[in-house]
């Protein structure tokens, strides 16, 4: 699971940027990373996902590396999305993580 999660969330982004870098430099393009807040805060029992999003969070250093070529880099943190994994996500104490749509933050409920 770790390898697959890192491959999907980190390695694929790196490979796509690598492949697109010549065109991005010619066009002075814009790289936009879509991230998730667990990469900043963590979620119990989501270690692989959290690690992959934390790794992606470090990618705006690409901004400094490619500034001379005019490439812009943005990381977007979207609001929580109520997917099937939300209902299965529990802390060690049994609290269930649910989205709070009004604030875009997660909260814990027993």
C-alpha cells in the first residue's frame, strides 16, 4: 500500500512535471499541485496517504528552482470531499473522522 500510494501521489506528479518541463519552460507555464490537508495535519491510520501528501507539500521548492524560466508553481488544498473512506476512518479511540463542510476542517466524533 505504501509503494502504491507514494507512486500515485508523489512519483506520478514528479514524472509528469519532468516530462512537461521543456514545454513549461518554453511557455513560462504554471504547475498546479492538488493536495490534501492531511499532509499538513496528519490523520491517524492514514500514514501512507499523509506521508505522500506531506511529500507533495514540499514541491513548491520547484518554484525557486524554475523561477529563472518563468514557471509558476501553486499548491491547492481543496475542501474535504465526502468519499467512502471518510466513513471508515477511525482513530485508535474509536472516534470517526467526518468532514465539516462549513469550515472545510475535519473534526472528530464518537
